[in-house]
């Protein structure tokens, strides 16, 4: 495979015109590029940062075989590649001189690209996180079910959302991907965050969802402050947004979990989520 089999663009509409059918063909596996390109299409090229995005398409004999995207300063995101395709892409990107701080992809693709990037650039890859992608099977209410109710966050909750957005990013050991105020405003405007609140109306956990694209909705983020964990609040919030996603007509409801956190993985499986495939994130 030649590096020049990869085609580069910085325009999301051009990218989707060529690769949209490919991405829609496997919406669960392609959930990240589907939701990111939808955000870029609706919110503009700088939805994820001051620098514009970059997209790539592997196309042979008129058929799209794979894609990548990067929204600086974030990592490169890949759809599944063979080792040979990973090597060709690494050579392609190294030849362009594009800065690549890391990669996120299914486990085998991420490992193959990390090795290829080291060969072509000398950069040392470090495994940052292992993730598991889950798909909702039969939604099962958590038991025991905590007292309280679910409530969609509104304008009066903006300060709470901003606070929890910052805490969630800190818990992940990363800077927030977007300004907390903008993040909260977007989700309030579209009803995309649900609180679980106690009977006295105190929010104790939140679960969010992505917009529906290609029939799939992804649950993200799920966050409970550390001092409130262990009471079933996250499971209740996840159940609420999962039920709402199904009611909205989603054919697939998905979420990612950090494999280093057995508590969250166990929780999601008890609610009814089943493994799809594993992903890996590397830093260079």
C-alpha cells in the first residue's frame, strides 16, 4: 500500500460527501467520527478548538476503506486499519509533517499505528487508556434503585454543569476539550444532560448523550462527584438517558468505559450494556 492512497481535506462537508456512506455502514464502530463530524457540521470548524480539523480518506478502486480525523490539539482518531494500512498512514502523515500527539482507535489499529509512528518518526508511544465500547441490549433498571428522579438539566443548572464538567475532565487527567460555559450551554439548549436528583431536589449525578446520528446515540459523559458515589446514582442516571434515547428512536445506544475502572464496567453491564469491541488510546 502506498502513502498516497490517503486523501486529505480540511472541509467536513467534502469529507462526509466521500466518506459518509462508509461511516454510516457501521454506526457503532464509527460512533466517534460520526458524532464529531456532526458537531463540526452544525457548530462550525472550531467546535473543538481554535485550529481547524483535518480529515483523511483511504480510497481504492473508488471504494472508501478507512478514514481518520484530528481536531487539534486532540489525538488522531482512526477507523479500523490493517497493519499495512497503519504503516502507510504513518508514512503519509510523517511526510506531511503533521504533529500527532497521540492516537485513539480500536485496540489492534491503535497498537499497529503506534508502532508504525515510532518507526517513521522515532516518537515513543505510551498507552494512555484502554476502553471498551458497549451497546445497550435489554435495558434493566438498577437494583437497588436509589430514591429520587431523573430531570433534564435546564438554564438554572448552568453553574452546576460547568462545575461538574471541570471536575469530570480533572478526574480523567485532562484539560476540558471545550470551554465549560460553552459545553453547558450547548447541552442545555438541546436537552442533552440528565441529572439524577434526590427527593429534596439535589442533583447527585449526571449523564449526557450525543445527538442521534445514523440511528445511534452515545451516552457521555457519566459523572458522580466522589463523595456521592456508591449509592447507585450513576446507574440511575444512565438508565434514565438510555431509556430516553430508545424513546427518541435510537436503533443503537452506546457508551465507552475505561477498562481500568471495574466499577463502571460492572455498572453498565448490570443496566443492560453488552461489549462490542475494545479501544486503546496512546500518547506520543
